């Protein structure tokens, strides 16, 4: 007898989750790359390109087996490993890496990894992907040498493209985008010291701003003797 859709859903809840296939996947062990990348999702894949183009040896770990298998189809060697575990970080070559890039898509995991690495590898350059501004401030406090909000650069480029679409000359648009980035960097420094609302005056806002009152074209005229006396007194002060 065929199962109804509801019965199929209920059966899925009752059955144990399928064990992910480890076919063709190697656990991290004895890795020695000059760069260790932790997390190879959409962010890490793009971030890796500049390093690989320059010829750096990049050791990559991730704990998503499907992604690891998919990456292999595109010519990438990604090892299986949970970057929040100290033994995995050691097996991945964290102690000998010149730089470590934390690119995981999990804000809590990223923070834990940065904290572990800053303690274990105090002299290693540590770069981390941040989820948002608050997360970036946490990573800074944890000791990351560099952090980048995952959408910041793309959003900045998007705004610049909008200026171009509105007819703003390219050089002017680029200058405005650079100023926005400068203001953002300054605000982040202030926030790291003074809290999330520090440096708010560096933001451009779309709130209505009061315009200065325009001078009347004709002088006012008193309508009675009392008003005329008040006006004359104010003018003499």
C-alpha cells in the first residue's frame, strides 16, 4: 500500500538520519600548508583564489562531506575536519602555518576557532570571516588580526554600481565608495573601544535634515500698536 505524503514525512522523523558518505574523503592529518583555510563554502572558495593564483600552498579543511566531494569535482583537495577542535587544528598544521583564514559559515564556531588559535598560535596572522558588525567586534576582541563582514565588499561595490547607473562619473563614484569604506573603518575602531553606538555620526543617513530658514523677501508689518512696540523693542536689542 502506498504511503500518504504525511506518512512519508512522519517516517522521516522516526528513522535515524542517514550517515554522510565518507567516500573519497580524507581526514586532516599532517597538513603543512603555508596557509590554513578553515571552511570552504561560497566565501572560502572565492577567498582562496588570490592565494592560489600567487602560488601559495593552501591546506583546506571543512566538516561538510557533500561540499568536500563537490569541491573534488572542481579540482580542489579539501580535508575533513572540525576547526573548533584543538586536535584537528594541530593535525591541520595550524602551528606551522604563516596565516590562518577562518571562513566558516557559523558565527559561534568562527569565534571559538579564533579564540583557540589566538591562544595556540599567538604569532600567526589570523584572518576571519564575520557575519555582521557585532560579530566583527567579537572577533576583534578575540584577537583576530583582520576580519571582514561577508557582505561588506559586495554591498560597497553594489552601491558604487548604483551611483554609476544614476549617471555619476566613475571617478567620483569610486571616490564616494572609498570615503564610505574609510568612514566604516573609523567607526569600527570607535565601536571596538566605545560600544556599538559609537561613531554613529560617521554614517550617512536618509533622515530629513532641517534646512536653514530663508530670509523673507519683504519685511514684516505690525498689525497693531502693541505689536509695533514689541517689534521696535526687539530691533533695538
